[in-house]
C-alpha cells in the first residue's frame, strides 16, 4: 500500500510540475480569422504610411459608421474624404504605428481593441504625436475581405 501511495504521490507531483512548466500563460496562436484581421490592419498601416489613398479606404466597408470623441457620428464618405485630405497634403506628413491589444473573432465578425500612434510632421517645429485608443468591429464581406463596419476611438486626454 505504501508503494502505491508513493507512486501516486510521484505521479501527482509530475503532473503538477508538467502543468507549471508548460507555457499556459502564453497567448494561443491566432485563429485563421484573427490572423486575417491582423494582416488587414498591418497592410492598412503600410498603405497609409505609403500615402496610398484608395488602398487606405479599402479597409472600411461602405456601411461604416464611427464615433471619435468630440465629433459627430461619421460614415465611409467622411472617412475617405479625411484620408484623401491627409494623404495628399504636401505640407504635412502623417504616419501611424499600430499596437493590437486583442482580437476576438466569431464567425464572420471580429472585434479588435487597439492603439494607433499617429505622428504628424510639418505642422510645426516638432512632430506632434497622439495615441488613439479604439475598438474596431470587422465583418467579412462577400468578396472575402475583412472590413471595418463600426469603430469607436478617442485620443489621450490632454
């Protein structure tokens, strides 16, 4: 009986040690949907920073509605008009950095919690940097592309 207890105790200890040594705290790899949404955001960052207006507009679905702190609700036309103005203004240069906090995908929908770091140069002697926190809601479109249909964003409080 003592031998069986010792063997059971050793087995229990081994299981506990194995559980504690495995990387359970690490984030699981992205699902295919999460990876596709992440890729869209990375591509958008590259397109925006390269000044590609049409490619930048393509991240957003025609039914887009969004809220940015202090501004009225806006839509796809407003978004693309703003992108066009920003990316074609020769006196200023805008660039974005992306920090994704998490992505949740479920079926043809996904949500992303993120922070954009916007750097504006040419509007003064020093670059202006802002941090824009947000939640984006994506829907997989009939063409298979993930596009933002809604988002809420705000910059750091002054």
